[in-house]
């Protein structure tokens, strides 16, 4: 990707450095490690399998943590490793205060924490408060108890509609497809009430109108805070409280505006009572000092509404999904960056930025299409149009270099530093995402972005684990993308990421300012100045002549150092600096 890390100076350029600037955001001096952190998402099932059962584990994470420290991230976020039947890859928790045996033990967790801290890495864990597993003791107790009992009141049980209660209580649909209600048999074996599950039927939603649920989650927060975690990524944080009376709603239960149903109108999302829950959690975290954080996975539109979640007495951060969904659309990118910084500045919170996670097609695959690719959560199958993997990786490097120059915090998803694409040839019988089964295969789901990591090209299973085959198969391209091959190559995607993170830290870009550099903002290029660095992305078919200044980084090696080719980004040190702070 990046043939030459050495610094070029463009001497013959005639273009003015930036032209007029439109300042949007000034440098951030507020305390808090998290305001500018780069946080790396570890998906434990797919990170590294040390015990050889084909599934990643905590000991595997401990083993490879030095690689993450060396990459230059500040913290890791671990997707769930709690006790779980794994019907939704661990987002179906049966015991919030224990480690599932496939991942190891609490002892393994403590060892991993100690190693992280030794390496100077913080650890954030996932909290799944909207729903648990149907195997959770509380849900089993609810099933055994009669309608109207305190046990049932931990969840959202309702009588069915229509004659004999044979119809679901309302028309809500599960995020994974099919109705959001399942009927249970009563203790006498007869058809009984229905329970709500916004996700799989094995994931009953908690009743957050019940104070006992609040008490239970405070206990869970303290359990992990006491073990040293630096905070929580809060799963579907916008969904815990449902509108009184559970009114009918025709949209899909994912709150995404891409469905044509704006999330903020949905009765299962963004209810006002949520804010008091997060105020209370903030108090709990603050008891442990200022360094423990809450990050909302909240699909809330528009951005000023999202900003309500990160007011000083609530969460610290929220994922910026509008940024992820903007893709490489120049107009949308400029709008979302401007709106994010302005909305979040208004409440004193930093923005976050993200391009990939375990729920969407990896950006190296998304950007491999000209025109429309797949819907983010629906995956790419062997019979779908395939992305152009090398084009996708080329553009992914540009998108990452653009994102990591922005002020604020950034989330990386494991494997994006290798430029990994999705697995697109997973056989149906190996698919595990409940979306696939619940839609009768119509939506493939998210397995493609969850394929295990290739660590060492010459080892069995590309070094993921030495025993059983990985739980999802590697695409053929993963062998040449293995981490050890990339580590030794200065032109690799991995080397680019290391250098980006090193310079981002050295230039303190996460704490920096942002002004649009208008001369470079066209319908096919976008540029901003952060401090003394100009970040310029070219999505035009034609090369752009670079402005005067020292080229600090480029997303690809140039044929001609004076130009920025199509689908590339560069960081340029401005000769005179820019007065944007
Ligand atoms: C969001 C998580 O990221 C996703 O993986 C999960 O399926 C749902 N929430 C339900 O917990």
C-alpha cells in the first residue's frame, strides 16, 4: 500500500496551501484520556485461539496484546466474553459476572487485565443491558412463574391479542427478522403470555420500568469496575426503555434511518427516561474516579439528539454511526463531520469516528464497489456481486487516513489495520448469525466481517490457532494479508496504520482543531486543516496536484510525488501553519 514512508517535500507545486478556511472546531484542552483515544475493538471469538478449539479466547488476547501496544492504540474494547449459549455470538448473556468456558475463566480475564496494564493499554468491556439470554436464571425463573409475578416483571411479558391470545401483543418486528414476540407455555403447559425480544427469540428484553433491573445492572457495573476495567461500551443503549403502552410501529427494530423509518420516532428507541439511567451509571463510574467511561452504541438521529446522550452528567462518548454510513460520499462526509463537531462541542463532548465493526461489512469491502454495495448488516454472499478487493483496500487506506486525522476519539475494528475484506464465500451450513436463519437466508447477516484474524502465514490456520479449524473459514486472500507478512513490509497496510497512529499522537491530532480548506473542497475532494496539518482526500478520477508543504503521510505510494492519485489521502505539513486554534 505504502511503498515509501520517507517524507517527500513537494517543491514545485504552484497551488496555494489551503485557500480560505472555514473553522468548525477549536483545540480540546479538557482533561480525559478518552477524548482523543484510539480504541481497538477486539472480537474475542475471532481474535486468537490459544486453546485450539477453533474459537478465540482470553488467553489468546493476552498472548497478542503486545502487537496492539506496538500498533499504537490507547485502549481495547472487548465484545462479550460472558457466559452465553452463543446464539448471538455472546450478545445473549446468561451470566453477566462470569466468563464463558469457550473464552476461559475469570482468572484468565485477570491475567489479561494485568498484561494490558503492563503494556499501558486500557480495557473497556461490553455491557448488554437491553436483553439477556433465555438461559439466564432470571428468565428461567420468569418462565416457571405465573403471569403477573415479580419474576415475570423482570421482562416484558404481555397477553396476546385476538381470540385466545393467539396473536402477538403488537406488530413490532425483531431486528433480526420475524416478530419481536414469542409465546411461552405456562407452568401448566398451556399456551400462555408472550415476551418481547427486539433481537433473537433467545434474547428476552429486560423491563427497565422495574427498579430491580436497575439494581441488577448496578451490581454488574461494579463487578467489572472492581476488576479494573476502564469502562463500558453499552449495547443498543437507545432501546432499554419502551414507550408506555407499547404502541404499534411499522419499522424494523434497528432504528436505522436506512430503512426509511427514522429511529427517533420508534417507540422502542430514544425514550426520555433513558437519560436518568445513564445519569445514575455516570454517578457509579465517577465513584471510581474520572477515568472510567461509558460509550453508547446508540443509533440516534439527528446528531444534536445524539449529543443529548453525552452531556456532562451522562455518557462520555457515543458511536458516530452517521460517519460510518457516510462512506466515501464527499457531501455527506463534510456534513457529518461539521454537524458532529458542532453538536458535540455544544455539550462539551468529543466526537468519535468509526469505519468498521462486527455488525457491518468491513470498509475494505464496502469501498470495493462502484455504486451501491450490500446493505451494511446484510453481508455479501458467493452469488452476490463481489467487491473489487484491491480497489476496496486502496480506498480503505485513504478513508482511514482521513478519519484518523480528525479531532476526537476513533474506534478501530480488529483486522482493519491489515486491510482485511469480508469473507464472502462462507457456506450456508457454517453461517451463525441469527439473521440468516430468522430471514430464511434472505439476509446473510454479519458473519463475513467476523472471520478470524490471520496472524502468521506459514502456521496452521494462518496462526489463528493450532487445533481445530476456525469457526468461520478464511477467504483465500487472507494468507497474503497475514500480520507477520505485513509487519515486515514498510509498504503494507499494517505499516501505514502504525505510522498513522504514531504521527497522530506526535501531532496531537486527536486534541486538535478543524477548519475546512475551501480551495480543496470540491465535489470530489475534501480537505481540512487540523493544527498545522492539511488532510486532503481525492476521490476524483484525475490526480490532484499537491499544495506546497512537507508530505507527512500518504495512503498509497505515488507514481509521481507531486500528485495525489484517485482514491488517496495525504497529510501535509503546512509551511506557515494555519491559525485555526
Ligand atoms: C448490537 C451488537 O453490536 C450486535 O452484534 C448484537 O447482535 C445486537 N446489539 C444485540 O445485542
